[in-house]
C-alpha cells in the first residue's frame, strides 16, 4: 500500500535516528493494520520515521518499536539488539546504514516500491519534495507465531538508506 501525504520529510540524516522500545505511541501520517497469528500489528509511518505496534489478542503484552528522530532522546541506532519481552516474546533488531551513489539509491528505492506495493503487509510513504524520500515497512509472517518486518528509510539529501530487520519469536 502506498499512502499519499502532504507532510514534509522531517528526518535529516541517518545519524539523527534513535531506536526505542519504550517511546509512547505517536500520531501517524499513515497506518496499515494487519492481524497475524492472533496479533494485531500496526505499521505506522511518522513524520519522523516509523513505529510498529503489536498487541496480542489476549492483551498480555504490547510492543512499540520506534525508529525516529526523537529530539532530546539519546541512544542512536544500534547495529543489533536483543531483548526478551514478557508477554510478547523474544525481540531481535538489526539495522544497516548505507551511503549510496545517487543511481544506487534510486534503484534501491524502486526495489522497496516493488516489495511493498502489492503486499498485504506493506506500507510505503513518499514524502513531498523528492521522490526518493521514503519510509516503508513490510511485515512478513515467520514460522508459526513468529513475526518479521523490515523497514527502509531513504535520505536523498545525504544519499543514505537505513534498513532495519526485526524478528519477534514466542
């Protein structure tokens, strides 16, 4: 799903991103909600990147993954992190920041459009001002009750692409 918005692109570069599992839910610019393995998964694009909110059907636990520009927050974007989350499962997060020549960034953004456009678990927002300024999320179900999602944040002003991959296992 591709969402049209009129809000400007807020992030400036990959170094401005912060990862958090305890930031409050933020009003999104675009949302896609999917139910997988009895869990409600909200893919949310913010003016400052993304949140993934997962609620189990039994209300035993909630996960709020935030990758965004969070002024006043420290921590940055880790290469990887793992946490057991009671009531939710075992959480693993990986991220890669790439500096790309403009032609390669253009190809990668096109690939992200292809992956997310027809997927029931895809959400892509292209920000006004530059067709390469995107935030996209793609949820795929794993084996059994596990979940996996990827996100992409393209920063054409600095020719950077941030890719995150998260896995949640029971």
